[in-house]
């Protein structure tokens, strides 16, 4: 009998998208809190920046841990644990009054993001999808993270207009817990027993660690985290302080965007909106062309866009243009990178293998967020941080080219 083509939209994919959407909506909003929290307590810019940087680093550390945990005890249990950790971190952070308290509690938030983010969700989506649908399924789930970014920053800005930031954190904690109501829909293929999982996982890890291509993917993902971490945490404040004025009676003003602060939040939203399309296109292209060349092109495009943005005067128009271009390339690396890992080493342990690579991403994110605040306090602007991001972006474009995408023999999914 002729086999029917496997559907793209499945309960697993829909559930995964909803969880990632809410998780990333909250995560993407933290840059909006940069100025309100620092102003309330009289902190240096680097203080709250370090808290967000710690969050990103904890996310990176927690990613492979939650992925491995999901492979041993089940995806849904790992997601529940991640959501509870996320909510606890947000609620406790609402009571923090010193930089050190925020920085410590952001470890919980980072681990919560790891348990409800890409490492766990993309792994279960990848295992549940048919091979011919896997690249596009990963792209759809990644695009859901972009959709979260679309609503996250503006929602935080809106809530802050009538609630103190402490209560906004509590509202976000309730949101991540409510999303667990859809979790029963996530019924992915069953995993092997704990002993089989551990033995096969070690064999796959050793095989990947001996492969130079895995090392190149790990190193190349650093710049993605650096650029995304810096922009997410500092772009709203950067636009608020450096952008030219918004014309009264202009298009933006008629849309209710009358301040550069509002423009900064909208810019983050626009990045997420553009990336929905960019990520889906990347997933579609990943089914047809070698992923390493697509990744090299994305990093080269980011580098060029950043150069043009930083060397020209910042206007509302240039902010919107840069946000659109950067957004189209934003998370487009994720389905390609995770798909490349699955193609080289199989989908069965993709969560752990991609989680380790994602740690490199979060190391870069830590550096982008922390350096942004630190160098701002030292120099009074973000110029040097931008140029460092341009340099590491160009490096990543080059480092993906030697990857042996066609040469490796993937293990069975």
C-alpha cells in the first residue's frame, strides 16, 4: 500500500510550540526591566546586566542537564520540573532588593528556561516528526519562540504601565504554570530503559566529541548567543538613549509609539515577528540545501547588518530596518544547527548533543549581556560591544564551512 505523507502539525508539535511561546515571551522581556529596576535601586547598568547574564549562563548549563533528564525520566516530567523552577525563580526575584540577590535567583530562572525551552522541546519534536518533516517541524517550534518574543517585550511594557515590576514578575510566573495544562497532549515516542539510555548516550557522546565537525558547530554557535544575548538585554535601553526623536504626527506616533522607550520594546517585538518568517524559511531551505552553508550565510548576513547599523546615525527608521533584517536571521540558526546535529548523529540523543552545543551559545550570551553592561559603565556607550559582536559573527561564518555535513554516517534515529 502507498504510504501517506506524515502530517506536519501534530499534537506534540502544537504543544511544544505553546510551551516555547510562553517560555520565550517571558525570557525576551527582561531587557524591558533593565532601566526600571536599575533606576529604582540606583544600581549601575552592569548590576542588572550581570543578573541577565547569569540567567543565560544557567540556561546553558541547564540545557544538556534537562535534555539528559528528559531522556531518562520522560519529557513531560522534565518540562514540569522546568516550569516549577522557572516560576519559583520569578516569584523569588520579585522580592530581591540587591544586585547579588537578583544575580543568584536568575540561576533558577535560567534553569527554568532550560526545562521549558529548546533543548527539551526540540528533542521531543524531532523524535516525533518523520525524517522528511523533521527540519520543518524544528523550524515551526523555533518560530514559536519568535512569536513569544513578539508578544513578550510589549506585554511587559504594557504591564509596567500600571503594575510595579515585582507584580509583573508574579504574573509571568503564573503564566508559565498555566501552560502546563496543555502538557497531556505531548505524547512522544517512548524512550528506552535507563540502562540502555545511559549506555547508548555515552557511545553517542564519545563519537560526537571525537568528530571535528561537532567541535566546529560548538565553537560557531558562540557568536549566535553573543549577538542575541546582547541585543535582547540591551537593545531597548540602547534605543531609548541613542535613537533620534520620533516625529510628532508621524506614522509611529499615530500608532501610539511616541517615545524611544516604546520604540525599544517594539524593536524586540519586530525582531521576533520577522524571525517567524526567517525561521520557517530556514527550515524549508534546510530540507533542500546543506545546512552548514546556510548557517555561514546567516552569520555573514548578521555581521553585515550590524556593521551598517553601527556606522550610520540611529533613527527610528534605521531601528525598524535593522530589527527586521536581524529578526529574519535571529533564530534561523536553531533549526539548522539542531537539524545538523540530528543528521550527523541521529535524532535519538539530539537533545543531549544539541544541549551541549547550546551551552556554547549561552556562554556567548553571557559574554554579550555582561560585557554590554560592563563596557557601558566604563565607556558610557555600547560601541565596543557591537564591534566585538561583529568580529565573532564573521568568525562563525567562516568556521561552519569546513564541517563535514555529507561525510559523517548518522546513527539510526
